[in-house]
C-alpha cells in the first residue's frame, strides 16, 4: 500500500470507529446552539472533502505545490496516525462525558488529566495535527485549504464550547483550568511556574 492509501485508510477507520463510539456516552442534560453546530458540521465536512477527496492535479484549478519522496510521505502518514491516536486517547480518557454535539452530559465536570492536562481540547488538537500532516503529504492547494478550514472550524467550536462550559460548569472551575492549560497547542499560553 502507498503512503497516500495508508493515510486514507487511517481517516476512514477513524471516522468509522468514531461513529461507533458515539453510542458510548452519558445522557445529555443540555444542548448548545444548534445553528452554530450545523455551521460547524458544514465546515467540517467541506474541509474533510478538500483534504482527502481524490481530486486530480489538473481538475478544478488545484495547484500541486510540492511532491515528496516516499520516505517523507511515510513519515507524514505516521504523523497522521499519531494525531488520530492522540484523538482516541482523549476520547477514551473523557469516557462517557464525550459528545459529538456541544452538550452537557450527566455528571459533567472539568476533566484536567491525561491529554486534557496538555490542552483543553485534545480531540480538536489531534484532528488539526492529523489534517495538516495529511495536507503536507498531499501538497495540494485543496488539501492545505481543507486543513486550514478544519483548523478554523475547530478553533471557533472550541471558543463556543468554552463559553458553554463556563456557563454550565461554573466560571471559577473552568477559568482555573483554562489559566493553567493551553487551548489547542500544548505548552503555549501557560503562565510561567
């Protein structure tokens, strides 16, 4: 199998496993805004299409910025896998508090251990990392644009999610966590010790 094929299999396996894991979640007590959530999902699927769809170089005004040798492509496929494994670590660590939608689950609390000790949104961070590794492997304007849209979509969703969690879990608890933990990029935005 080629590195490109491996990367595609990684993404398809992640989507399939993520859909199955959606059933492993506590009861929802409250939902966030549905209109903003639908907007996020449109951006997410548009970016995913740009990132992994098999557009050829000469169709749709796509630009091929670079072509990498096989060794570099395998490294980037491994980095994509690492990003997706980080996502799964965060999902498993969050357990039944996870939701695909912006919600408050029964028993919801601030989780600040495991990957949530590194960043407040490790699932988003891992997906952004995996998307950029995939986009760099592909080297196309569409893939890079797709990764950028995905990063923007997750950044705006993270901001919305934080406003929601501050209201639902209490500003004091969430702000104390936010002061000591970076939002999306590990080891940034923390006060010096």
